[in-house]
């Protein structure tokens, strides 16, 4: 049972319907002046998404042969790389941007790219040096803070 485009479409529509219902419930608790826009936009979104979901179900029931085209031919690989990006963002939140960048590059280049240790350490050192020289000294950037605020 693979994920087909039809199944992903229904899952996405259901997720969006839940988001609009949640926004409608939350908007009812806003002050009267702040309630107008989110309440009515979410109400219209609930109505339109419900109609689209009903039309999609009817269309799927009428379809003689099920739509067997896969959502993405390499879905597991795409989810794996999305996991890498998510882990990187989590590391930035916990330990800070520069340390997370160095740690992420070290693990990613060693595991995914199969670099030798020399090439991996050299690449990480060059990226960290670039971040310090151009980011800190030359551009004076404010990097994202971590949980300890440094």
C-alpha cells in the first residue's frame, strides 16, 4: 500500500481542514476587533475545503481504476533528507548556529558523502573559518541564538 497522489491529496486536504477548524476555534477567543479577519477567513476556508474534500471523494469513487501513480518515486530518500534538515534546525535551536553548522557538516559529509576524515575535517574547518571571517568580522551578522542565548 504505497502513497499515491490521490491519497496524499486527501491527507493534505484533511490536514488543512483541521488547521482551519483550529484557527476558527482559536479566533473565537480573540478580542472583537482582532477576531473579524481570522474568524471569517477560517470559516470560508472550512466551507471551501469541505466542498473540495467531498468533490475529491466523489471523484475517487467514480474512478474505475485507482490512481496508482506514486506520489514521489524516491519518497523515502526525500524524507531522509528532510530529516537531515530538521535535525540541523533542531541543533541550531539547541547549540547555536556555528556549532550546529560544524557538527551537521561533519556528520553529513562523513555519513552521506563518504568523505575521508581528512576531506571532512578540512571542509568543516573551511566553512567555519568562512563563517567567522565573513559573517562575524566582515559583515557583522547576528547569528540565530540557541537555548542558552549565545
